[in-house]
C-alpha cells in the first residue's frame, strides 16, 4: 500500500482561490471595480449631467428648457433674490460651523485628555447615539421642542423669561411666532444635527497632542491660557478644520431643516429642491447646485494645505 497522502479532488472554488492567491491584483481589481463603476457612472455622471444642465436656459414664456450653451442661467444667480439665498446660506453655514467648534472643543478636549476606559466608551456612545436615530425624527422632535407650546417656551414662562423671549421673537433678525419658525430655531437645529461631525475629528486631533509638550510649556512658565493659545490650539487646528468640512458642507446643502424649521426664507438646498420640483426650472436648480460644489472645492483646497485630512 502506498504511503502517499490521498489529496481531495480540487473543485472550481479551489482553483479560483489559487488563482487569486497567485495573482492578488486580479482579486483587488474585482473588489474595486463595482464601487468604482458606481462612483464613476452614477455619482460623477450625475455631477457632469448637472454641470451640463446649468449651462442651459429656460424659455420664460413656454417653460421649455433650451438646450443651448449659455451663461444666462448663471447670471440669474446675481439677481437680488437669488444672491440673497446664497449669502443667507453662507452666513448660516459659517455661524453653524463656528458655534459647533466652540461647543465641541471642550467636549473633545475632555474626551481626548481625561476620559479613560469605560468613560471613553461612554463618550463615544453619547456622541454616536444621536446618529443612530432617524434624521427626520430628530428634526420633527426639535420642531415640537421649539414650538410655541413646546418645552422651551414652557421653561421660559416658568422662570420668568417669557416676556424676554416674546420681545426677542419680535425682533426682525430673531423673527417668528415661535422659535420653531425663526432663523434662530433653524440655527439651533443645524448645530444639534451636525455637532457629532465636529466633535470626532477634533477629538482625534487632540489625542495626537503629546503630553510632553504641555509639560514643557508649563515648565517654561506659560500659563494655562498661553499653553492653550500657543500649543493646544495650533496643534488641534487640523481637527477643527476637518470637522468644519462636514458642518459647513452639510449645512450648505441641507434642504430638509429649512423646510421644517424656520420661516419661509430659502437656502441653497431648498432652492434647488423647489426649482427642480414645483418650479420646473432645472437649469437654475443646477446652477444653484454648482454654487456649494464650487465653494467646497475652494474650502477643501484650503483645508488640505492646513493638514485637515490628517485628522479625518
């Protein structure tokens, strides 16, 4: 009887596995082809189609899109009402980003420098938990919270601040019958929704700050304020910029929050939604959609130079 081992018959799966083992690049190509096709055909194809449509115009009498190359649609963006939408959106995105950075910094700093073990797990759970719930549920919940009969008005009334809130709502910049129909309400909801996207990159950047540098700063006689200004903040700035990429871009393109919370003032995302929907003006909707893309390309170029991608 022969002492040689009896090898099992190799099937197609074994031969395919052997091929992938001998030629790993073939396996890599097969794994990357579907997502690259999706990115190239669906995503980039849609962006190219959007860009092309922005160079068309619409006949003001018939409402028919004229497929002729023109810059007329982009010129319409500089009309007073359209320019007001762009500036309002930019102002809101900038304010939301600034407020998110100010609120998120102490949270991220505590998590990076002091939270350990179980408390760090609690931190991540607390930050990620809101992201697990439905976006629409959170927005509608805030609409109820900020409504005239909501908990904010109830608390203000019971602590004696009801008249103060009423006078604030009468102001044009605050404006609205309640916080849920005011620009301030829109701002509050934006900050709440996008805050986790600011905290996490900031916390990652702060964890990279060596403790020895803080000790060296203290040994050289620097106060806590000087250490924060000259050591911590410059080293944490890539994380701040990385977080601002998310908060700024997401605010620029959001159309659901302004539609549910706030007054009738339009933002870029809502303008795109309305022009391509009820108004049927696809070229102007496409031109509006190009605005945040152009802004974010410039913003990303600046962020890259500041090393923000290292904190993502």
